[in-house]
C-alpha cells in the first residue's frame, strides 16, 4: 500500500484539514500537506469520520447463506462506512462453541472488507437452559468478548446471573435481547391503539422494560457489565437512565429504524416493517432521539437482519422479523440526529465508532483521526440527497423499509487499515 492524501476534509465535521495515510496508519493531519507519489482524494466539503463499528449485525453464515454471507455482509458494511462489525450468534449451527466463532472470524479475515468479531451465544443452542462455552470462545482465536442470545431473551434470571458472573472474569459483556416471552406470545406489533385497530397481536412496552429492570439490578448485584440490545421504548430509556445514575455498568443501543419509523407504518400491512422489537410510537421515537443525544443511550447499532424475498413477500403473520440496515444507517442518523441539531458529527463518531468499539473491545477501531492511529476511516458526502434503491445494495437481501425514500448523506470512501474498500461509492 502506498500513500493516500485526503485533501480538505472536515475531520469530525470541523475545519477542513488534510490527512495523510501511509501504509496502515495515519502519518500526518494538518493544513497544506503534500506527499510525493501519494494518491490524492479531493474531499472538500465532505466529513471524515473514524471507521464505523456495528455492535449488532446478523451475517447469517453458517447456515442461512440464502439471506447473507460473511462476504456479502461485510461488503454491505464497507458500503455503509463500517470497518468493523460484531456478528450475532443466531446462525445454524449456533455460534456457541469455539469452532463456530473461529469459522466466522476467519471468513471475515479472508474477505477483508471489514473486521468481523463474532458474538458468542450465552446459552447452548440459544435455548436458555445451559450456559454455552463462554470461556472457550473467549480463549479461541476469535477472542470473543460479547455474548448474546439475540433473537431470543435470556429470560431465566439464574442463567442470566451466571452469565454475568462468568464474563466478569475476563471483562466480557452480556448483550441482552430484552423480551419477556410470556408477554409477547403471538405478538405482531406494538401494543396500543393501532394494534387494536388493525387486529394484530400487541407487543407491550413492559415486555421489554421488565427484563431491562431485572438485568440492570442483576448487573449491579454481580458487579458485571450488561448491554441492552435495540432499546425501543421511552420507559426503557428511563430505566437505563436510573441505572446509570446508580453507577450500574450498563450500556444501551438504539437502531436507526427505531429513530425514524413509527407503528403507523404498519397500517400498510407491508411485512418490511415487521421487526423485533416492533416499531413503537412517535413519543417513543422522540424519547430515543433525546436519549441518544444526552448519552443515556450509548450507541447506534444497525441490527442488520437480512431475509430472502420469500420470507418477507408474504402475509404479515407469516413474515420474518427484521430489516437490513448497514448501508442506510449513517443516512438515517444524519436525518434524525444531525439535521435536527441533536448531534454534531463528532457526536456521531462517538455513538457509531468510539463507544461501540469500546464496549466490544474492538482494538484499533474507534480511534482518533490523528497521526499514529490506524487508518480506519470513512468519508461522507453530507450534502448528497437521494432515493434509496435496494437494487444497488451489496447485501444479499433487500428487505429495507426505506425503498424509494429520500435520505441525506452518502459514504464515498472507506479505508480499512489504509486499504480502500470503497472508492467513489463503489466497492473495490
């Protein structure tokens, strides 16, 4: 790899600067830089951010390669400005052993579009009955630090306590999918006026909030770290805010779709809007935005959940839950948080790179854009506006709720340790 000179970029949205990449690292940041033989990227007016980190991605491999593979998923990640993703454990077979997490880890290394850090299952087969091989997965080549049964809740309080105790020994974290299963049997959408009008089974906010309340208290009791996946209600925000005020070691994430879309979309009966947790009310959406702005919610995570056409193009009740999100996440955050004045670009870098890297212990990611740091970077044309066309997605699946919707911002370049994975909006 040679030298790359990014000229005139607004680093974290600040004053224009030049950034010189030499090999895998940032060599210099300043004004009026020059370098013999360097490839020059004219970046006037564009924003340069540290490479994005997604703590919640479903890559589906092994077992559901019809939906996504590590290759297609990481290409989608690079297209969205990501240099690292954490791959959820609900694969087939489940990532509950050292062998499976190492397979996913090595596939990420082979493909080279972004770093892939596997998340290990908390329980064997995601069945919630017996702890998985947490220590073996941590000691494996994959070095797993985040564990989750996402897609299912660890609803047994004793199992959850044991998991928190186990990961404490090596500084790991349990990422909980907060969904009390008995309260959501047959649930199809948010419980409320709209669900009653549409005749769809209601998914009450308390099903999420009760599990979060239990788990922050367990984390306090054990003295361990707990992370709340895809927080979606105003009540959940208040519980996390209370827990943090007590000094409990809890972090939380919000998805882009929960920052933008509401339960009103379900009136179309289009299964593209069917997701877990469900789209909530306008009041919830506003509470989530405010909580992300004030730091109660720590990060944005995509919950990128690809599904093949046949799993979504069907009646609502039979449809799979989930949306793709890697390639649109930054645009949605720009629309909901930056263009509304709730966050500046430095805040976006914090919520989408620095903090997710810190929570997941992603070494070399979420670092400052300064000399001597790894050249994991993304360049964004924030002035761009365009309609979302899933036909152009790098992901194998097309289940986006934003098809035809105009969104701001476009990632033009992504660099992983100085190697371009995306140039002028096209994958290398």
